C-alpha cells in the first residue's frame, strides 16, 4: 500500500477547514483510504487545444503521483468509453466517460447521506471505487452494494478495493435499475447524474430512508436532490445545492449531429428576446431551463464571422430556438410544435421577479406517476414531470 498517510491527513485537514468534513467517522475514513490506489492505471490531465495528457502511476515519480491524487480535482480515468491512460501515447482527444470525482464532492455527499452504524447503502455508479471504499470503511463492506454499468470500470474498481483491503458486493449492470437483492436499503446514493430520480430507487429504499442524486441532463446547471422516502412509497425533499456529475450512460443524450443552420432554417416566429439567452450561462437559470424543458439541449457555436450563436433543441418534440446576437440585443427564431424559448423565458422572468432565489430554494416530491418541483410561495415556479 502506498505511503500516502501525510497526504491523506492533509486532505482531511483541508476538507475539515472548508466545512466539508464534519464527523470523526468520515475523517477516519479519509485518513485511511488511499485515493491513489483508485486511480490505476492512470489519469488524463487537461492539456492544450482541448486535449488530454495521459499520466500513469507506474510511469510517474511517486511524489508527483501522490500530489496528483490528493489535489482537489476531478480526474478523468477513461475516455470515450474504453481508453485508459496506459493505452494512450502523447496528447489525445476524447470525452471523459469515467472519473474520480473531487474529494470535496465525494465527502460532502457522504456526509449529507446521514448514515449511522448498521445502515445498508446502495451506491449507483462505482466509478473508480474511492467513494465505495470510504463507505465500506465507515459501515463495513457487508453493508455496501455498488452498481457499475461498465465492466471495464467495475473490474478496475474491484481490484483497487481488494488492494485497499475491502471486498464489497459489486454488481455490473444498469445502475438505473438498482439492485433488489438486499432491498430495501437505508440509503441510496448516485455518483452519476440522472434526468430524474428513478422510482425504482424510491421502491428500494426503506421508509425514512434517504436518496441522494444529481438531477439534470446538462454538463452544468444540475442540482443535488435529497429526498426522504415516506411510508406510502412517495418521497419528498429539496435540491440542496449545485452538483455536477457525468450523465448516467443510459440517459446521456446523443450529440446533435448535422448542419445546425439547416436544422433551424425554417422558423415559425422571430422576435427580440425579453431575457438574454446568455443568462443560461448561470447555474440556476440553466437548472430552471431543464425543469421547464426537460428534453432540451443547449448548443453554443460561432458563425463564419466569429459571431456567437446559441441554440436550444428538443429532439423529442422536434422543436428549436435559435439565437443570434444583434446590436439591439438577441433575436430568437423558434420552430416546431413547442415554442421552447417562450416557455423558458416565462420561467426565467418569474424567477427574476421572485428575487432570483438560489437553487437550494427548489423543493421536490416524487410519486410513481410524477415528479414535481417548486419554489415555495411562487406559483409561477412550479413544474410537474409526468412519468411515462
């Protein structure tokens, strides 16, 4: 086992000073579990021109490797669903499909999970296995079930867990289905983002139990939902704050392909916007947009002259909103059966009129038929998503 005890203690000190690490039990876990074991065979570090530099554990000075491991950053461990750092040569391009989440995020979430001795936990998204190891240290490996959709990722996590001294119940399969063998669980935690919390997770949680998951489908503008399950099988809670995770693979929207200008060539309406679409660069407006138009995707581009272009597409409803910046403001052209921007603009205006409440003001209830979100005291800020 790597001699990283000083780095682990320093990490615990930083997390405690930042108010993230709040209990002695979790501090003991952070001081004990070596994060570097869960980064094998290596990581991809951001490089110039939107590429990645592979760094392997075996090919890196041990002190430098520990410095990478205990930085408070999210470290990509797989690109494009298959490529690992030991298989890459030189700078490479690709989209991260597995990562080791920042220690701040991991510890903050497991603290928020409110576990006590004897609790059973279902973890959706094993990833590198670092958070799994922390849970095992705190609760005991027989109390933790973890689900990973990618067999390659699961195998590496199992190897790291074994090297760290843990043997837990790892299940390879679709994490959205959960795993009923030990259900109901006291706690369910997801380390991937979902469009909405699957009702399967609610069914697999004991009354009084907690489900903690990131909701939203954009790379940003997503929120950490914390709900408590009721005796009648419903759940209630709130968005506790900002959160960012990779999308669950079975829910990740396919990239929009083709000529965007051709896809938006025929519009039904054109007008100046009342709210600039650049407001969607802010976290809460982006979250509200996803509540208002849950199937929408945002695309940023430039034209041949370098002018900014923005698009909202809702493929399922075959609708779009295309934005162009003019000297007098932004113009929006809309097409399809749904006026996307009209709906979003109405929600954003209501949010501004309400004093721009933070994402933590959003409440949430879940039944087997619908997910309902709202901001208390604001009738215009209410959304119901029916479950098909």
